[in-house]
């Protein structure tokens, strides 16, 4: 899980390709950074089994990524606070 992940995001408000840099705090908790169209933000999250949850806040809006991780890939749903919803896929950068 630790490493740099390149995401492809498709939402009703548009698409983007943000980068997440993630690391483990312990067995289930993650921390890292988001860099993309929305800016640069600190991220927190969890990994329980193959289910991942990542979130960060922008001006009171909670940005959430919920999905599954399989090897060096992940996919799931993204919720951009009250602004938009959509899907994401991601690949770990080699």
C-alpha cells in the first residue's frame, strides 16, 4: 500500500488525475498527501483487508475515496463533499 498512487477520477463536475502519496501509520491507519486539481492536502485513511478509505477536507467539504485494493491497483467511488460524486481507478507508480 505504501507508495505513490496515480488516480483517474471521473465525476459529474469533471475528471482529473491526482496523485496520492501514502504510508502506513500502523496495521490499518494511513496518512499521506493529495496533489491534484483541487490543490495539495494532507490525507488520512484506513486499509481494512482490501477496503480502503481516504479523506481530506477543503473549505469545510470532506473529499472521500472508498474502494478496494487489489495488488497494485485500486478502484471505487469518490465523493467531493456536496459538489460531485463519481468513480476512481488508481495504479501504484513503479
